[in-house]
């Protein structure tokens, strides 16, 4: 409960109907002000999302054409094409193996055993194969260097070196579908951005109602002399001293 000022106590005791109206108006102002706060918070969140969308759409604009070349390069990758080891541990593990799937699987197993962390293991064309250690699990990631697009390799257990190698080559298919995926994303994010902008262009639904309530609140306070509440409260305290 809000403590009543000296002026409000006097007005209430007098039976002034403005006191009851003030209670109603105060409640309206509070309710509408809360709605306005939510409106402003939503606008701030949408503004952040708008900036993120604009940043991503610019990246898509800059890289959409490049993705076509990446897709062609990825489509040409077969198990006949050998990864080039970038670490001595990987090179030693691959040296005597002619099967490319087994070779890359052995390299990844060896690197994971020795390093147990993040490493750039091997390269094939414009793609590099990385290991990423997190929470006791090692992820394998193919990274296309010109765009920085990362594709996680869905692999079996590390001891299945052939299966790990086969999954690595299989992951290139994700780059083949990259142009279509980016076009779809572009359309979705463009529509989302348009919806956000449309919402941002809308004014607060209850602005006139809130302004009218605040105006009436000030009028009532003036009529009840509540602008002198501070002085009245001090007088009451003095009387009680």
C-alpha cells in the first residue's frame, strides 16, 4: 500500500469525490504505463533482432554467389581424393595407408589420442578438417576456408577408422546443397525482417489513452492541492512532534 500524503488524508476525510476518481485514474495510469514499458522492451528486443538479421542478410548477399563455386568443388570430392595431413601425427598415421577413408580415420584417431583438443588435422582443396573437443567428446568439423562455413561430421566411434573416414567424405554433401540452403534462409530472414519493421512502425496502441489519463491525473492532483503534499506532510510531522 502506498502511504497517503497529508493532503490526500485531508481530501479523503472531506468526502471529496475527486479522491475516488484519483484512485481510478491512478490505477489506469499504472496499468497503461506497465503496458508501455512492455511495448518499449519489445521494441528494444526487436531492434536487436533487426540488427542481427541485417548483418546476416548482408553476409548472404556477399556470399551467395561464392556458395555456387563451393558447391561445385564439394560435388567433385570423392574418396579417390586424398586429404593432405597438416600435423606430423596425422602424417605418420596416414603414411602407409592407401585407402583414403581409413587413412583419414587413422589420422583423426591418432590426433585425438595425442592432442585431445582442438586441432586442424588435414586439408583437401579449399576445405580443412578440424577436431573440436568439448565435454569429453571430440567433434569433427569440415571448414570451407573462403566462406568460413562449418559442417559437422556425423561420425561413428573413433575406433571405427573406416567409418570415421567415410563419414568425413560424406559430409561434403552438405556443401553441395549450400546454395539452395542459403537462398531459403535469405527468403525466410527477409520475410522476418519485413515483419519486424512493420511492427516497429506501429505506435503504442494505448498512447492517447495513457496521455489522457496522465493529464487527468495532473488535473486532479492540482485540484486537490496534492502538489503541496510534501509541505503538508512536513506540517503533519511537525504537529505530531
